[in-house]
C-alpha cells in the first residue's frame, strides 16, 4: 500500500465513531500540543477526574502511613509473621500514590501532597490501635473502603477516560488482594488465639 493510499483510507464506522484518517489525527495532535496527553477525544470532565484522583492520592498516602505505623508499632509473638505484609502493603501504596500523581500531571492537574487536610481528603482513616489484631482489622476495613471507592470510580469513568480507568482497575486488583491478605492474617491470628486457650 503506497503512502497516498494509506493517507486516503478512511475506515467504515463500526462502533460509536470511525477511526480518523491519518491527516485528521496529525492535525488534531498539532492543534493543542500544550495539552499533552489530553486530546480532543478526552470525554471526561478533567477537573472532576483530577479532584477524584486527588482523593485517591490522599487515600493511598494514608494507607502507606498506616501500614508503616503498624509495621513499626506491632509487637508480640505473632508480629514478626505479620510485619513483612505491613511493609509490602506500604510499599505498594507508595507505588499507587506515584502512579496516581503521574496521571494527575498527565491530565494537566496538580497532585495534592499537602499534609494539611490529608486525612480529610482520604476515604480511609488513620487510627493507632494498640493490638496486632486491631491493626489488622483497621487495615482490612481500609482495604474494603478502597475496593468500594475504586470500583465506584471505575464505573463512574466508564469509557470517558480509558487510561485512568485502566490505572484504577490495576490498583483495584492489588487492593482486593490486600483485603484478602488482611482477612487471612486475621483468621490465622484468631485461630492461633483459639488453639492457645
């Protein structure tokens, strides 16, 4: 196929819209170059998406802080078996925060790392329970909140922002595994306590 033939080819409409010609796509890409990844095809309300992603960012930062607190504050005979899980979840929350902050920047927004008001922007809470069991329960509650919140975001985005939706789906899969990890740890801890009695 020659270059002229490729540029002239316009596909038949299959779904909601047809694929643009090469020339149309190139012209649109040059038209608002300062917008970066946000093209004319972006269908979501960008400011609303940025605001919601800043809530996700705050949630992940609080999760990181909570897991780190639990890692360093946990004590007792069972704590050494649980600490690696706390550490891993903290690291993954840090990774999620970085991914979300990057997406906010791609959407020409500003990631809100301001510690003032961080807890109020987060969907999860930062509590300081005393016992290992209470720590695991708080982490499980937080993971359940994250799973519900991120699922709602994915449904809300629909097809209007496929990149953000994919990011949230990937993070959701990890959060669901975190919830399962915490449930498993809680079950094992309760079982150990019951057999010890």
